[in-house]
C-alpha cells in the first residue's frame, strides 16, 4: 500500500493548482467530445448527404483547424493566453449548436469550417498555458497526466455518444457545447493570464515592438531545428492517422463489421488509460532522441503488421503495438516542443506545431487511399513501417542539435534569434545534461 501511495504522490504531487484546473477542464471537455466521433455517421444517416459531401464537410473542418491553430498561435502571444482560450471555447460552443441546427449543405459546410477554426484555436493557448505554469522539471509527467485525461475522456465519450445518439443526434451537439462552456467557465473563474512579461515589457503592458510582433514568422521559418522536428512529427502523424481512415477499410475487407472495428480501436484508449501514468517512470532519465526513435519504430511495426492481419485478434494485436509507440512518443514529444519554443513566441510555435497535425489530418486519408488503390493494401501498411524506420533514424541524427537548442533557450535572458544564424558550441554531454525528469504526453489526442 505504501508503494502505491508513493507512486501516486510521485505521479501527481507538487504540480501547480492552475495545472489541475486546466486538467479538469480537459477531462470535462473530452467527456463531451461527441460530435467529431459521430459526425460522418450523422451527415450520412441523419442529414442524408452522400459520402463525397460528408468528406467535403470533414475536410472543411480540417481547413478550419489549420486556420485556427495559425491564428490562435498569433493571438496567444499578442493578446494573451486566457482571452484567446476563452474566445475559442465560447466560439466553439456557439458553432457547435449552430452546426446541430444547420440543414442545407452550405450551412453545414460553413458551420464545420468555423467550428474547426474555433476548436483548434484553443490548442496553442492551452499548450502555452501548460508550459507557462508547470516548471520544466515537471512537464513530462504533467503532460502525461493531461494526455491520460484526454484519452479517458475520449474513451468514455465514444460510449456515451452512442447512447446519446439513440435519443437524437441533436443531443450530441447540445452536450458537446455544454461541456465546452463548462470548461470555459472553469478557466474564467479559476485561471488567470499566465503569460509572463518579457524584456521590454512592463507588467501587464505589452511592448510596442519586439520579436513577438516583428519578424515572428521569419524567426520561425529560419529555425531549422524546430521546423525539422515539426516535419518529423508530420511524418509520424501521417502514419498514426491511418487508424481513422484506412484501418476500418482494411478490417471491412477482411469481413469484419464496423462494431468489431469499434471494439478493436477501443483497445487504444483502454491501454493508454491503464498504462500512461506509468510511462514517466519508464522513460525518466533516458535520451529523448532515443525514446522518440524507439516510439517511431514501434509504431511502424504495429502499422506494418496490419498488412498481414486477417482476424479481429490480429488487428487488435497491431493496435496494442502501435499504441505502445504512441505512449512513448507523446511525453517526450510534448516536453521537447515546450523547450524548443522561445517564451516570447511560445503561442506561435505551438500553433505551427499543431499545424502539422492539421495538415496530416487532411493528407493522411487522401494519401492512404491513393496508395491503397494503386499499390495495394500490403504496400500501404509496409510503407507505414518504412516511414517509421526512416523517422527513427532522423530522430537519432537530429537529436543532439535539438538538445543544444533547448539548452540554449533555457539560459536566462537569451534573445530570440533565428537558429539558422546561431551555432552554439555543443558540450560533450549536451544531450545527457538536458534529459527530462518527469513525464508528459502529446497535447491532444490529435486530431482531437
């Protein structure tokens, strides 16, 4: 019993109160995340749209998400974390109800576009807030706890949404909007602005000029280390998101029902809920580059084995394997992106990173479908394994440069300078010296 209590204290103890308010908001919001889970079914069965029309609506959601993360990241740095997050949640709740009452295709399409914009605009603000309030030594486990809440909410929402849909699809939109408003209320009452004043900025008074306002995108565009990491995340996301598009098709071709797919994919959420809190202890003190490389290999193997799956148990095994890779990837990924983001540009860095998920969300189904149609099912999944291996090698090669970049940004008073113009000397043990202590997961069950 003492061991269990000690583990619980080590996992949850010492985190700021503001973090727990954000964590609670995440859990409540995810428990009500009904619409995206059932949107395709709603469009085709309740609104009687064709598959092509439903695909158009889903695509516009993704386009709106790409706009939202970009604009949201800019507002986070210029306007503030709290007002951006509150505006995004209130806008998302409003558009959720609007979409539920929309009937013509054009109205549904516009509603999905605006809903995606508001919903995804919250991501950079939430990510920046988490980084602001949680000390560097605790970020790994803080993000792990947040990721655990995301997946617990996601798993419960899938079950609850099915029950709510039996009472009418409108209830899905109403409950989703309500939980979004509750999250906004928690932030409004309990969470203050977390952005800290930087050099040249008086307390509470934004600086008239400086890196956050002038040349921010130019700075990010010149940050080759950061953009390299974003590209690697994009490739990983292209593989990971095949579970939402090509996996159900592959299981259908194997003669398995949609209900079987639902049961198999539920293993992903169950394993994360059960095991994610133990990941911090597992990866603590290890090189993040090695952890990310291992995660890429494991995910590649899991998706690659799908080429040979022909029964429910086999598909379930592949899901369990790539879920283990996801669990290893998320904490190191989230802490690293936090350390690669200069404080003055934290929101925009978060926005650019989130944009990689939005791009993958739009491209993954299209690319997967083209490969499957023209090269075959086996080629698609074995190609995923190949991408995983190549991404792992890239993580190993680029890891030292990322750790030198993170170490440089940790020095107090370091100005924001495009990384392409800086080549700081690397200490012999640079990577070993910046290994994270606790554990954290990926921000979002993305795209979520």
